[in-house]
C-alpha cells in the first residue's frame, strides 16, 4: 500500500546529475497478480493472495471479482476472495485501460455462468480482441460485439465454451493465448490450442506456472500447440513474487548513472520474461549479481549500444530506448510491432518524446534505431515537458532520461499508478 504522496498529480521535475544508490523493495508482480485473480474467479474456491499488487489495474480486477459475486476483503498485505452466488441479470464489468484484465475476462467469462458485458475507456476500445474472440467462438463460445467488430464493448454468454480444438493467432499478444489456456481449465472437455504465431512467449510460461500452482493441467505439445485438461482448481493461499518489470527501472537507473542499487523481493528462479533485461544491462556494461535474495546492479563507466530483439519483453522497449541515447554507438530495437497496441503506441511515443528532448531516433514499423548522441557529450539542458500518453511505462522510461538529461518534466506523472504506485517515491529516494 502506498500513500498519496507517492503519486503526484502535478508535473514532476526529474532530479538530474546524481547517482542512483540504495535499496529498493520492488512491488509485487502485476502479471502474476492478474493471473491469480483470474484463477481465483475460475476456481470458485476461497483464496487468500499474499502480497498482491494494489494498483490501478489490479483494483479494477478486484472490482470485477466483486461484480462476479465474490466477497473481497483487503488486509495490510493480502486480499481474501470468497465466492458467493451467481449475479442476476446482465453484469457489466468496467476494465478501464487494463488490457491484460480485459483479455483474460473475455475468455474466463465464457465458462462462468451468467450474462456479462465488458467495456472500458476509449483507448481500450482501440485495443484489439478479435483474434481471441475468433478462437473462442471456434470452441462454441457465444460472444457478441456491441460496437465495432474486433473490439469492446462485448456481451458474453457464460457457460458456452466447449472442449475441442481451436486455432489462435497470438502474433499481436500472448495474452490471447494465456486467456484461453486459463479459461480452458474450466471447459467441460479437453482443449487444444494451435498457435501458428506467438509473441512474448515468456508470459505464457508465467501463465502455465501460475496454473500449476492452482493444480491446473496445461502442457505444450510440439512447437506450436498447447493442450489443457479440465482441472479442479484449488483455493487456499498463494503468494505473489516481486515484479521484474518494475525492477527494471531502478536497475536501469543504476546502469545509467554509474550508481549502485540493491533490489529486494525478487525470485532468482522466476519465469518472468523481463528478467532478461538484466542480461542486456550486463551486455551494455553494467554489473549484475545475486547476493542471497538481493539482486545488485552497479553501473560501469560507459554504456554500450546493443542490437536487441525484444519481442519477448515488449514492456522494456521504452526502458532500453531511454538508455540508448546515452550509450556509445547505436542501438537497434526490433521485432516489436505489437507495441503499437499497448496503453499507447509505445514506438511512436518514445520516438516523439525523445526527439522533443533533443535525441535522434528513427522509428520503423516494428523498430527503433537510436544512436548514442549523448554518450560522449553533454545533452541539452533546457526545460522540456514530456507527455507519457497516459502510459505508465512511457512515464517511467522518460524519467530515466531525466536522470542525466537536465530539465525533463513529466506531465501527468500519476499514470504510474497503473503498475508501480510508489515509483516517484522510490526514484527520489534513490537519487537523494
């Protein structure tokens, strides 16, 4: 839990010219919190989730559980979920701009009795769900578009999903596949999902691991298919590990400023794909080492540019782009076209805002090319307000730039509340 001072609503002037140092306890994993909430809905059993992420997106999911008949009780560092009766009539669930929650519920609600309507903010209505709906319909799910085909709002008839085989194009988002795999645990028969195209595969591994923790049975059969057997999902207790996605920001701050930051709360055996950014930090010149349960990151004398296919960890494209403008040589980030359907068009957002700050960026259809313009010289210092486009990861990444490029002011800094409510507090503490 965080106090309101950790989420400023006024423009935030990034402290510049100092080295990041100290210890940071990273927030709980947003990805795992969403999956545990979804599996709780599917299990229909009482569940206590220890150390969930309490943030904007996950609170929307808790509200959805309440709408689905669950009793939700929040404690200091846990939440108790107790199922109740089936709600009467059509139940509307508001997803805000929580794409993960939306996609999970599109599938999950096809196996939960009731009549459901899903909607969200205007940006969510621009984020596609068509490939997911098509795959679910092939399994018998009755889903109706209430506006433009391929997008919310949707009406879903619960209990309509059957067993069988379907084909899914998950080239836009691995969340489509994760959604079907979890929902299929409650299908009346075995489900096989053939996936000719898949991006961000590590997130599917996180889904399978979460399902196993609830006694779910999902297996990969060959390179392009998954089999799900009907499972009785358990309740009880589950604990959310620390978020490698959030940990990347203080780690990048250490690498960027030649600092020394220790990260607490991470699991060394985690399946989270974003832990691979730490390998990139090493390639760029930082030092990364585990000391017991602490992950320590120390910056070197100079960063080096890299060529990186980030299709498996798209959330860290803005992070790497922020580092790239200070790295010697050139950095190419590629195979990330799916970034255009996130909370913002993240390729356009980073290219536009970095150029506004004086950097040189070339935006491709699925790539960013960034020369290290400021690796050997002083960056500009005039005050510039940057627009994070309502996107938490753009705001946090542009804040990294401001650690070495003076004069960066983040408009609407409160957007970090989507995944890392304490980000500004932790940033100021590291730089003090």
